[in-house]
C-alpha cells in the first residue's frame, strides 16, 4: 500500500506516539498494512469484504467514529485530533484540541453551531 504512505504528512511522523489511533471510513484492509508499516497499533476503520467490496458492518463515518472509539477505548481521551474533513466534527467535538489539515496547512478546527 505505498500509495497511502505518501499521504502521511511529515508533521505527523515527527510527533507520532505509541497510543495514536487512526479512525477512518476507508476499508480496514487498505489501512491495516499502512498502520503496520508505520507501527500504529490502533486502527478503527470500515469492515469491508476485500473480494466483494461489500460492507460487513456500519460504515465508520461521522458519529459512528465516536461510537467505535468509545467501544474500543471506554475511558478514552483524545488529546489532539487531526482531519481533512468537517464530516469528522463529532470526533473534533470530543477532543481537547482539534485541527483541520488542508495540504500542508494546519489550522485550528472551526466549530459551527
């Protein structure tokens, strides 16, 4: 999966920690090799059958990401959260600090009420 490795921003690699969690709507089978290569132990992603392309569970998107985070980490706390999509606002809302990533630009999350 080298094509996904190139999407990892250098700022992340410089601050990577052992307890980091990747939460994505992308299929787990696509991200698992990337996480293994980067030595990221915690991956929460959509369960999709590799042969058929069919979901074998609920798409890990929006509020579902928060639900799955707390299922995996019942007392979990998100110190810093990064995303490139405002569809991840439910996760940003439970984080101590949230950031929007746009290319190489990182800005504080704008919360819309």
